[in-house]
């Protein structure tokens, strides 16, 4: 991830026009610094999910930091530019009591192509 590698100016090139105005490279760097100050050092991506919310695609990265897990929500527009970026506390998911876990199979998949590949 560019943010983890502190490549903020490069990350900013992937923003749409509105996000570019709101979060140029130095603002991205400041935001990431605040995240690390609160959550600690980034450790890993635990899981990814994506949801189509036409015309956008929202990708949720459940991440583990030194202090606690965070969901990083990245909203992509139709041109694959970042139209939204949110950091939220990650809740541990547990299925509802009525879920019949024997009625489905969970498998790992890869969606998309580099550099936007998600697994």
C-alpha cells in the first residue's frame, strides 16, 4: 500500500478531482500520521470486501495495526479514481445466530488485475 510505504504524492495521483482538492499528498501524509499515532504501526491486511454502489465501487480493507484493527474504506469511481477514503474501527464479524454455516462454502478469490488486484 502506498500509504504504508509513505508514497503520499504518488497515492494522490489516484484521487479524483474533488479528493485531489481535499486531500493532496501533504494532507494524506498528515491523515496517515494521525492514524498511526492512534492505532500504531500498520501490520497487515486481514480481509478485503467490495460492494458495488453504482456508479461507485467501495472496497473495504480490514486491517490490523499495532493497537487495534481498522477498516479502510476506499470508494472508486467509474474511472478507477478514488472518490472517497474513510478510516473506521473494525468490528469483528460474527454471523447471526440463524446462519446455517453448512449451507455455503467460503473460498479465497482474486478480483481484478494489477495494480487493483484484490484477494
